């Protein structure tokens, strides 16, 4: 078996700002940093109960989709729409992933399992050989895949995202960077489609995260 700890279902009691618990309305648990500690406790409990029989673990499945569609576009639960919040959610998801991996490696690695995070990304192909289109496609891939892959493999977000998103993009502490870097035993990718990318001038272009400019 290959077990995913989180695939978009969040317990209602984690919704610190829930407005109507009786109707199951949740304002979004992943937007609150407290979810990192709760996810670590949950992961520890699942590892303890199922670790003997599971050799492949996924901490979080498709975090980009949760961020973009749940907190950016409002198309998935919890139906929020905001640029900064979706970046905060992604930040918390990365920290939760790193914490879960650290717990597994410290307490359960003797069970012989491997652990990772399941990323999803389209492929961005330049629409032409022009330097502008090539750069636009590279920047698109930084947001498609690098948003979550770069912190895991390099310890921080892509420099193009830092330059483009500015203060919207949260900062990692040195300890968080150290925990994130190398926090996978294998690379897991869901790939559904590809598209052509063409440079657009400022004022017209918008990033995949919804930032215009």
C-alpha cells in the first residue's frame, strides 16, 4: 500500500475560524500556522498504527491544487479567494510536510518505509524561441513546480517567485530551510497536461498565483 496522509480532507475541529460548525462551514484550517503542529501529531499517530505495513508514504497530495483552487480561485473547499492567503497556506503545508518527515525518520525509519510529498505540475513550453517567451516559460515552471519542489530540494522558493511576489511570499527560518531541504526519499509527480507560454507585457500578465504585473 501507498498511503497519503492528506488528500484535501481536513477535520472540522481544525477550522479555528469556522463560522457555522453545525453546517460544516470551514474558513480554512491550513491558513493558520497551528495546523503544522496538529498535522505532526496526526502523522505520528498514523505512522505508529500503520507503519509496519506501509512502505511508501505521501505527506500531502497535490498541495498546489489545494492552495490555488481552495484559497486562491475559490473553486474548491474552503472557497476562499486571495493571493496572500494561498501563499501562506502553501508555506504551512511545506512546514507540515517537513515536520512529518522528520518524525518518520526519527521514530519510524527502522520500519523501512520511504516518504515524500506528491506534487502536481503542468509543463510550460515556450511559444517561440524568443528570449522573452523562454523566460516566461521558465517563470511559469517556477510557479508550477518550483513553488513546492525548490524548498524541498534547495531550501527556499525560486528566486523568480521571490522577485515577483515580494512580501506576499513568506520567509522560512534557517531551521525550517534545513528541515525542508532533502525532506523526500523519492520524487512524486502528478502530470496532467502541458501548455504553450508567451510573454505578456506588464499590466497584462498575471502569474499562476494571481499576481498581476
